[in-house]
C-alpha cells in the first residue's frame, strides 16, 4: 500500500481493502535520501496497526540497494541504506525488511554472493538483538540478479553469523519466471520439497502472491492479476490451502486499477477482486 499522505494512511488503506497484513515502503523506493520519521507519525502508525488489526507489517527495501555491486562505493552506500531501512523498521515496530539480494553486474556470481553475505554480516554485527529481521526475496533471475536459485539463498544463509536474523520471501511470479513450475501439481510439490530440503520451511517468512505475465522459465518479472497469468488459479488454490503455509503472511503486489490509489484512503477495485479470488480458493 502507498504511504502517500503519511505512514498511517497505508494502514487505513489496508483496512479499507479488508487486508489482514501489509507491506509498505518506509521511504521513496527510488531515492537514497529518507526523510526523518516524526514521532507523532510513528505513534499514529503503530496505534492504527493495533486498533485495525493489521499485522504483521513488513517493509520492502529501496530498489537502489545492491549489496552485490562490485563497485565498492555503491556497495558502501547500499550497506548504509540497508542499515537505515532496518532502523526505520525498528522504529515502526515492523516484522522485517524484504530485500532483493542484488546484481553482480560486471563481477561474477560467486563474487556477488560473497559480497552480499559479508554485507549482511556487517550490517547486523553492530545491531542489538531483537528488532526487525532481514527477509531475502527470491528473484525472477533477470540479468545478473542473484537469488533466483534456491542454491543462491542457501549460500547466503549457510554459516552466516547473522543467520538467526534472516528469513526468506518467495514470490509466485518470481518462482515461475525463474523456472520453478509451481503451475502444475507435480512442479508445486517439487518446488516446496526442494525449498524445504535446501533452506527449510521455517525460514519462509513472507509470500508475495502475484500471477505472471510470462511463462515458466522466462526470467521476466512482470506481475499479473490473480488467475489472469501463467501461474493460474489451481496453483494459488494449492498455495492458500497448504497447511504448511497457513501462518505465513501472504501479500499482493498485483497492479492497481486506480491512478489516484496513492491519494485517497479507499479500496482499490483491483485489490478487492484479487483478494476475493484468493479467499474464494480457500473454500
């Protein structure tokens, strides 16, 4: 949900749409700079979330952050920005910050993974216990993006000094685009069996529910409305009825219908349709 008009408005928008959980950007996703969070806005945000029963709430980190960057200046700037994202999440009482692992650009895949792992350890080395965790998002695999294979994620988790502060976010569009054929019953079973074997379902903290404009293995990250893409209703039905996933927050990142969705506190018609479709699948 948009935070236009202040962070509390995002909670109000979620409530208006009938949401149980919420994801926000705590700052502009396309800028390095972040405004200070006024105490009255923080207090109102926390109070709204409690009163309206919207929990857990997670933040999505800025898309500018690239912990895998071979350029040391960009990597340092990214580490500082991630630290700021976690600070803001702690201030707001959020469950965690969702982060794309990064792109190795002119470097190598292995080198990029080493940079990401080292950056995560460094960020948490000086943080006190508790507070928001870091939730690494599985990606669609476009370009030199890391995180589109479960092996990448396991490398970032294995033997990481900050492993107890890390979780995973799976996105249904990204899974299909990366070649995990969750659209079929056998493919769905294989995907979650492999995830459990390599990483462990206990690490799964957030699910992004998005259909895909492109077929399995496309490596294209293009979200579509639920049931209107290549993931399909059967796959979403398996997912929302899977008892292993019942306690995990499931968040829509599907397209909005209203151009002014960030200006008003009202339910977006596309959100209502997608939520109704998913809830109908639970039987």
